[in-house]
C-alpha cells in the first residue's frame, strides 16, 4: 500500500531509520532488519524526501544487550526500539512510520536512558549517528575539519595543543601522548612511522573494535594529524584478523579518504604526503605490546624486545615510530577541532577527558560506555550498569583486562582515574571492566586470568614463561582441593618476582589478578586451603552434592535437569540426590535458583 501523495508524504519528508550494524547488532540479525525496512518502504512507496535515503547503517549504540537497536526519526522526533527482528518491521512501518504512533511494546525502557545518563559521549557520539561506510556522512558531521585546521598550523603547534590538552595514552600505562609525539619529532632518522594499535586481545574487551566499526574515519584522521605533527610518511593499522567487520570498514574508509584527497600525495595541497596500510595480526595477546607489534609488522614472530631504546627512537625497521591505540587516535581530531582547553575541562586534574569501557560480567546492562575520568565505580556499576542480575551483592570488579587487579566492593566510591587505580593495585589498561557478584570465587577468577596469561606468553623470557605456569599450577591445586600451607606465601613471592623481572608488560602485570585477590580476598584462599571449602560454591572439588532440605523450595528444577537421573523428587517434597548415581557434573547446582545444593 503506497503512501498517499497528500498529507502523509509531506509528513514523511524527514523520515530516517537507523539500524545498528556493529558486530553485536549483526550477530542479532541487524542486516535482515535493515534489508526488510528497505524492501517494505520501497513496496509502500515511502521515500525519504529531502534526505538521501530512509534507512541508514550506524555503529554500536552502547547498550549491546538490547540489540537489534533501531532509531525511527519522524518529523524530527526520535524513538528508539530494542530487540527488533525482521518480523517486527512491518508493524513499525504501519503504526509508526505511516500512522505516526510509536509501537510502545518495543520501545527502550528506562534502563536505556539510565545507561547513557552518566556518560559523556565524545568518541562514541558519532558511532550511533553516522553511516560508517559513507565518508560524506562523516564529513557532514564535521569530519576532516580537524585535518584541514591542523595542516594550516606548524607541526610543533599541533604537538603543543595535544600536550596542553593533557591527553594520555588510552591503551595501557597512560603515557602523555603529546610528549611521545614530541620525542619522535626530535628523534633523528627518516622515514618516521605512526602505528595504530588495534590488536585488543583482552577477554571481554570491544572498545577499539566498536570505534573502528562505527567511525573508522576518526582513527584515520588521528593518524593523519599525528603523522603531520612529527613528520611520519607512512602509517599502519595493526588489527587482529578476528575483526572482519572492522577490517572491511577500515579498508573502505582508506579508499574513500584517498579519493577525497585526505590520504596520498600532497594532502589538501599542503605538500604533505602520507599513506596508511593495514596489517592483520594472528591474534597473539602479546602483540598488544608495542615492540612485539612492531616485530610482527616487520614479518617476524611477535615477541617483545628490551627497552630502551624506545620505539620513538628505534621502532619500525629501526626508524623513529609512534604507537598509539585506537581510542587515543580517535580523540586527536576532537582536540584539534575543539581545542586543548575544551578537552582538559573534562575529567580530573591528572586524568583528562573521557574513557571508554567495555562493561561486562555479572552486570544487568552489558555494553560500551564512555564516561568522564574521575567518575566513581558506584556510578558505573549501579547508575549505568543497573547493578548485578537478580539483585545479587556486588563483590568486585576487575579493570585493565587480564593484567589488571580485582577491586573489592569496599572501594565502590573510589574515582576511576589512572592514579587511583594504580594505588590499589589495578590499572586503567585499554578499558575492560569485568563485574563480579557474590557467586564469584576470587581464587577461580585469578586462575582464569593466569591461564590466559600463561597461554598468551610468547615464551621469550623465563619469568613469564615458567613463572606464570607455576602460578597457574598452584592456583589449580588450590581450587581442586590440593592446597597446602605456604601456598599463599609462594604465590605472593613468585608473583612479585615475575613483576620485577619480566621482559615486557605482559609478564610485568600478569600477576596482578593473583596479588590483588590475595590482598583483598585472602580469607577465600584460606578457606580453600585450610577448610577445604569454596565460599562461593564455584569450585566443584568442594561440593558435597546434597540437598539442604531447609532451603529447598521443592520446585523440581534439579530433578528435571539432571542428566544422570540421580535425583528423586515429588511435588511438595524436597529433592534428594542419589550419591551412587551422581556424576558430579554440577548441573543441579547451576540450575537451582535457591542455592539449596551444597
């Protein structure tokens, strides 16, 4: 049914439908949703009027747990829908697009607004607005204005703006970006290089991937400005091959930027030559370390080397090189365009600007957030994240990925900035944030991250290669009921030795989960070793597999789910476990909603 020429068609002249096509959205079926909108709008004769087209792709909106997220903008009024599938499209078109009445059943709830209420969207602002596959969409939103502005400035003036802004590297230890650029500018040797570190191997982290998928041109623009500032003639984006969507959009963005004259020879007729190449990594976590990353680009095995000399003096192919991560580079255009004073007004005295976090784990609202530096953990976990599912008690949060420390609930009101996190034994890192509730075993959690660090060690240095293996083995013994007196002291001693003697950042920070959990949750280690008990009930070696009749609500769920048919149950009677038949698989423990299985 076509829209009538009079009335409805004029009312739809500003119609715009935006569909999230980040990895999360695509996994939930956003491409089918987008195609269905396109086909049905065309079949009904609905056109965009003054707009180029009705439907538009966008990047990640942040609250990935609600995908597929769809915006319908009709006559300037935006409504956001959640959990949209292709079969819901026709109703949205009929009731909302044509009749002007939003489908209330599918609109986002108050948690969507709460998720964004405490945030300060700077980097992520355009990710849910522009089409990441259309350079014109980026330019219309002010894209490449910073490049044009920077190329009219002297290179040293560009560096001075970045220094005054207080921007610190967002990929690890937080080294001042402007200072790094200045060191490379003054370094002898030519050509010079700039590298975007998009390796991002932390479990649960997806900050860099989402920025590239939603706004790839911001990263390219940061590379261009940086290259001009310290005299680089070539840039590389080192990105893991597991990010196919990000890689595809990055390649398209480079081609579009070349056509527009923002890359290549004599950029913007300013006598500046610069090109960008993509290097796909094989997924080695150690290649997040800059010297290992450089070795990989050169065609060697991704293994770190001793520093000094630092890459700004001796980097890619022995030439001066700057390595910045995705978030750092995508911040650069905004600082140049809006000024150092604007950026430094956000955050704290020593930690300027905003930080993007991937909020995951035992949290109601999982997704990507951008918050001002100095925000408290309480605001992030409760105001933005909505707290733990089932209103369970918040226990700890790990920041900084597998190299970070576990922060207990007693620090819930601490500010999130570089210095505060370092003070309590954690780190900012690239921005992973894993939330844990009272069902989490902290010994088991430390073991999980140690296993990851052990598997990802390149093996070049003994402390990391062997030390982490010994740490993991001892943690494994403790969680399997084989712990001994002296194990805690062993873990502490070996952990400190690994930190001070490892070659690169992987080994130097890998003991952090162990050291921080012993510091704040030592009683759990002691319970495992001395009482042969896991307080959280996670470690299977300590389970008795009996039903606590006083707690059992007689729901029969364990009976229905037991794969070994080892449970007997009758209505209004507590369940019972036949120990002879029980295979100790843990299914009954996991499915019991009342924690009646001991």
